[in-house]
C-alpha cells in the first residue's frame, strides 16, 4: 500500500517545487523591471529640471542617482540581495512620493 502512494507523493512534491521556482523567477523579473523604471524616472526628472529650472528637485535626484546607477550596472545581483530590494521598494514608497509632491507643489505655484 505504501509503495503505490510513494510515486504519487514524489510527483506531487516535484510539481509544487516547480511552481515555487517559477514564482521566484517572476518576482525577480518584476524587481528588475522596477529598477529599470527607477532609472527612467531619474532621466525624466533630470529632463524636467533642465526644462523648467526647478532647482528644488536637484538634491532629491542627486541623492538617488548614484544608487540607481549602481543597481542598473548589475541588476541581477542587485535584486537578489534582500537589503537592496528593501531599499528599492522603500525609495518608491518614500522618495518618489516626496518628489511627486514637490513637483505638484511647484506646478500649483505656477512655475
């Protein structure tokens, strides 16, 4: 009785393990995309500062640009380190939100 259930158990475990690996790789793919988005946001912010002469944004951009440049150079290693992933997500939650608020404030002033 036990020997007939064993092959089914092995197949079940292998099927679950295969699904788990797929989830891991898809999450890394999303994090790599998030890093690329941050790089594009920095470029767009630089472009916005150049066109509108809003100097208040420069300290924000200069703070995050070196970190983002380091991440873009080797994104596959950067997104596998838990501290780097935490910092990337934290930047999107806090830094980019502050920058958006500042840009909205500047737009409301009529600059």
